[in-house]
């Protein structure tokens, strides 16, 4: 029993980095660093964390670094996969921007139609929403929440409670030199 308690205390007191890097192996965030030496990893970290480098300077420094440490193929594979993912993201964003205006026009038409019962309107909205994929549905839901109106005043609601506390009047938001600047003490 004492042995088990001692081992449990030892495991709890051991530094997690030592446990996970020594026993389970180090798995860096970037896959091309898995076979790199510690010196190469340190140089890589110095390059990517230098705030004075522009994107072009950083990329050329990383290309030179990969050549110097024999990681050119793995680094280029990572760059190509990253560029492919970035292009896919851009396509998805542009697709959503193309489809969502039509969605909101159709939603407004359904919500303002005078000949729907509540059940028919609910069914029409569900059918309309079912035409969107999951990511477009989340974007539409966010936009509907962000630009929802207060039923009592007809003014836009704001999503942040901070905005509701300090900026109840829309004129305060428009006027950057408002007296609300005196409320902030930091």
C-alpha cells in the first residue's frame, strides 16, 4: 500500500512535460518538426515568433531553414496542405456569402406573408433552413441573433451585455466623443 501511495505521489509531483515528452514522446504542433532536432525546433520557433518579420520574409526564412535542416519535403507538404485548406475555406466563405442573401430574402418573404398560419409559417421556415448546410445555418443563426430587434422598442438588440449597459442609446455609439468616456477608468 505504501508503495502505491509513493508511486501516486511521484506521478502527481512529476513535471507533466517530463512525463509526456519523455514517456509518450514529443508530438509538436507542426508535423514536419517531429523528426527535427531540438536546435532546429528552437530556430523554427525563433523565426515564427519574430514580430519584425513580414510574411514574405518569414516564409523565405522558413524555406531556408527547411533546406538547412533537411526538412524541405515535409515542410513543403505542410505548406501545400495549408494552402489547400485555406483555399477551401475561402471557397466555403464565398459560397455562404452567395447563398445567404437569397436565404434572408426568402425568410423575410415568409415572415411577412399574410396568408400563412403559424404552423404553415413554421413549416416553411424549417424547409427553407433545411436547404442550408450546417455551417451556413450557423452563420444565418448568428446573423439573425446579432441583428435581432427588441420587440418593445423596435431598435436593434446588441449581443453584448456590455453594449446594453453602456450604450442603450444608438447616438452614443455614433458619437465617439461622447461623455461615456468618463466611465472608463483604465
